[in-house]
């Protein structure tokens, strides 16, 4: 095992902690400030939502997991870590926005779309991944064996994951209540970091738009 990367990361973290300008740190935030939005995204999404949006540090309560999925609030597929994170963001921090941020370059999604992908055995026969990937079934089934380019397949599937997460968010009573009273809003964002394409979900047209 090569630990040189870790040594470099530690050195960089020390440098960041001592030399980063105040413009990029939350020193100017009020002591008891809270995030105004929660962002749910994939663990392997390579960009910090604050960097993506230019928002001040601490603006977002970032929740990451495999594929950036929101799990149901109860029953099959329920996940305590996701439920707890959402509950803290909504009930304690009182965020006003819940943002589902997806990418067509998600590692799990691309493994599911490519049966020859490296590590596919763990997804099929692993201890935890098979159950987790069941949450993506409707997104994968939407494209099925359609004769479309891989890039389009990835885009459609990742955007469909947003709809799945929206449906699951509404299974949390304290989110459902706030959506109906207008005290919290749901947002779907799509960002292809390789092609620098950003779009957002328009509920009126049930589609992602970029202008």
C-alpha cells in the first residue's frame, strides 16, 4: 500500500488550515449560523456543492451516499443514516431547500448500465449493494435495452434517479408537511462535470431544462 498520497493530503490539509484566506473559510459567519439548504449527492461526485454554486461556506448541509439516493422514510429500503441526516437538516437546521444533485458519471449507475464493469460482482452478489441497487430499478428499467448512445442512457438514468428521490422524500411526514405548507422546496439539479452541462428540474414540465 502506497501511503505517499495520504502524506500529501495531510500536508495540504495543514496548509489549508493555517494559510487559507478568510474569503474561503466560514470565519465571517455568525457563530450560530445554520445551513439554508441540504444537498443530497453521490459520494463520488467530485465537486463540492459550495464550489459548484459559489455559495459561502456553510450554506449547504451536504448528504452523500452511494449514487446520491434518498431512501424511503419507512419500510423496505429505509436507511437510518439517510433518515437521520434529513431529519437533522429539516427538523434541527430548518433548511428551506432540499436539493437532489445528480451526475451521469456516477460510479454505481455506470456499473449497473455496464454488465462488464469492474467490480460488478460485488453489486450482484455483495452483502449490501444488491439491496441498495434495488432502489435504482425503475431508473434502469426506463432505458432497458433501448438503442441509444451510452451518454444518453447515463443522462436519462441519472435524471430519473431525481424523480425516485423526490418520491422518497415525500415519505418523510415532516418533509411532506413542509412541502405542502410552502416552508420547504424540492429541487433537482443535473451536472455533467465532464461536459460542463448544468440543468435543473422543472416540475411544471416534468423535465430538466438548461435555460
